[in-house]
């Protein structure tokens, strides 16, 4: 049978001070570890992605060809988009030719500027230009005007 010890000794003032010192250093060390871990995690987080949406108008008589071209986007064009920071990029087409583009990127203007550095983008934009109703001669990527986001769930 286990016998409980019933004697109690009051610790000395020196022992209490030493116990408090140990507790304080443990708490401080734990805060430092948590703080540095939180700081490290914060610096490793990716910058916030911005959602970008734009509209263009495809010529109604070229809808089928436009869809065919986008079923076979050149691999080097896809690679250039990814390298330039275009992520989660989608195009949606309405039967009347209204084209909705959506992508996520850290900085749309920077991503667009990086795309302009790729020779494949120039070729793609020139080939696609004839599909769009644009009167000012602007290439499609130059006509992408981001819409204002008014709601997000």
C-alpha cells in the first residue's frame, strides 16, 4: 500500500526566488521560440494573390475556331504564362462572343509586363488579334482592362 507523506516543509526565500527565476526563463524562452517561429512562418508566406477579371469580345463568326485554338494552346505559351505569374487562369465564352477572363496573380501589371518579354506571347497575340472586335488595333493582351471586384465570398 502506498503511504502518503504528510510532512510539509516551507521553502526558503532563496528556493522560492530560484523557482521563480527558472519559471521566468522558461516562459521567456518559450515566447522567443514561438515568436521566432511565427516570424519565420510569416516571412515564408506567399504574397496575397489578387483576383483579376476582364472582358473581351470575340467575333461571333469566329467562335468555333477560337475555341479550337484554345484546346491546343502552345506548350511554350502555357509555360510563359506560368513563369510570368499567371495562375488559375480561365477563359469563359458566351454564345454571343462575350469572353470573360479570370486569373490570379500577385501583381497584374508586373505579370503582364513579364509576358511582354516572351517572344511566344507576341506571336500568340498577333495570331489571336483577328478573333476580337477591336477598332483601335490594340493586341488582345493590351485590351485586358481589369474589372472592379465588388463582392467576394
